[in-house]
C-alpha cells in the first residue's frame, strides 16, 4: 500500500478486515447505455459517508470545482465544473457512477479526474501509478450523496 486510505475515521486495518476496498484496487465494471448499472462495491453507498468524501480536500475534493448549495457551510466552492444541485434529477444512478468513476467516458473534454480508474491516465505521479483515487466503496458513497441532490 503506497498511501494510507481512511474513511470517516476508520483505520486501514479495520477497513481491510471489514472487506472494504482500499485505494489501488480498481473494481471491474461494464458500461451499459452510458452508465455503470451495478454497484462497484457490491452494495449500496452511504450518502453521509459520500458527503464526507466530497468535502475532503485529500479525497474527492469535489468542491474545488463544483458548487453544492446544500454544502454552503463549506468554503471555497469552485465554478469550473457544473453546479451539482439537482444531480440526482439530471443523471441516473448508473450515469452518476460512471461520471465519478471515469468522467471522460461521458464528457470527453472534461478536466475532471477519473476517480476509479488506473489505466489510460496522464501525468500520474510515480508513487500513485496503478492506484485509484477513490475506492469502490467511496465511489458508491459519493453516488449515494449525489442522488440526494434533487431540484
């Protein structure tokens, strides 16, 4: 393991014992009709944990590029990407999962990173080569939170 992975204060060893995927392990998935229909982790995500991943500047860091009105207490929200308000209405769960896992498959010109992909990437630091940014569980958690953002 090249970097320490934590999730909402749970230690890496506890995560591994609980069967939670850790950064570096890319789940296999199939893209069907512009989305990933099946959970990457094999279970539904936790919206509260997804919120924590999104606001964590060392994990998702979603607010560096996106505005989320529900998270107005979080400073320095970005304007590079589209506002995420209404994401749960604009995209299906399968589409959200693909956007988070590998955004370029839906938006080819985007600068959004592929959060759950290890191949076909540019300018990856040697120490992170072959690792995902988010675990399969974290992707599912972010998707669960995004689904709560309705208009």
